[in-house]
C-alpha cells in the first residue's frame, strides 16, 4: 500500500515533491467516490479518527468528517468548549487522555502554531494539522493544488497571485511553499503592513501593487483579512482596503484570458472580493470545497498504516 514518508502530516515544509504528487494522484483517484450513489468504501474500516478542533471551522471540519465517513472510519468529534479544557486541562493532557483510547489518527486545529507538532511528538497516532495559528494549513494547500492541477493540467510554470492579509494567513504560507516546490511562479501581494518582510524566503515574489500581481496571472487567490488575529489596525478602513486590494471584474482583466479565481474561505464579499467575481464562471471557489473531501480522504488513507510507529513506553 502506498503511504506518506512520515507518520504525521504537519506542514507542507516537511513534504517532498514525491509526497505531494502521491497525495494529489490519490485524491484524483478518490474523487469519483463522492459522485457514487453509495458514497462509501471500506479503506479505513476498523480505524478510529478523532477530530480535535479548538478553533471554529466550516469547510475543514465538515470535509474531514465526510472524508472519514466515506472511508468507513469510526470517528469522534471533540468539541473543546464542551470538554474539560474549560476546567483548565492542558492540550497535552487532553491529547494523552484521548490517545489512551487508541485512536489511529488525530486531526487537530489549534490557535497556537506548533500545537500539532507537539501532539505528533507525544502521540503514537498519526497527527494531521488542520490549521495551526498563523503557521500552516497543509491540507488546504493540497486541495488548492489539486484544484489548480485538475483545471490547468499542471502546476509548473503557472503564475499564481496570492493577495490579501499575508501576515496572518496560514494558507498563504502553505500555498506559497507548495506551489513554489511544484515549480509555479508565486506572487504575494498586500498592504506593506500585512506582508512579512521575509516572505520572499519562502520562494514568493512580493509586491504591494495589485496590478503587478495580477498581470498575466493564471490563478488569482484572494485571502480575507484575518481580523481575529490582528492585534492593531493594519488598514485605514474596509472601504479603502477594497479600493486598493479588492478583486473586481475590472482588475481581473489584467489576468490571463482563462485565469481562475480562488478563495479558501470564509469569504467577506465586498471587502476582499466583489460578489460578481466570487460568483463568476471563472470562480472555482466551490471546486476547492469539493476537492477538500477527496484531498482529506487521500491524506487519511495514506497515513492510515502509519500510526503506532513510535516505540511503546518501557514497562515500569
Ligand atoms: N479554508 C478553511 O480553513 O475554512 P474553515 O475555517 O471554514 O475550515
């Protein structure tokens, strides 16, 4: 059985080009399961997956749950607000207690960067990062890559513009790392207050001019302002932000003729993207969501033989 080279999926940084290709090829093969009359295969029968979400989520949480069900896994959805976390139990103690119930895979979203890495080191289960603070969101990058590759036939050589609040976005980091690794030309663009000075080190070209980012782009990826992570006012107003960095039909004329528009969601219409663009034929935002299920099925399947690889603790 094909599998990923490591026990956990924690970041795009850790993945080789071969790992990324394996996930995308597997996801492509698994896509048709979601269009069957009976959307279920026995690939994860007898395996247990815990979904550990400490932050809100619509797309990631739902698509992991559907992916697990379509692979016939037993699942447990852990809600931090209804757990003993509210009584002061730490992340590590929570994870150790859940781990004692022998899950095979733990999917975690957490507001702290590195939380999934901590669990990966401590747990025998495979750990999947479903978004950690401002660090990474690897399965989002994989589903974005699947969407682009399905529609364009390749990733190599494409110009991909990622526009918005780059500083606070884990999607911007994971997407830049992945698309650069796969040979695309990645541009990031946003107000200078919302683009880290060292972002070029991830392989991106950086500009604060939206027209320059969009010029000749094959893919235009819009990101929302991550207001929940901003500790100060980085922009004068939403109206001014839209004037300078909002995606309008007019601005899309600078992109290539057959360019596509993407957005990982949640979208703020009228702030970073005009409604007419979000709903246009060239918008593939809902394709991204559909591909999220197949991508997460692929990740879970490719990790399902990896749990328990760490040596058991020595008997006392
Ligand atoms: N793209 C994404 O992570 O969306 P959710 O926060 O709704 O999961």
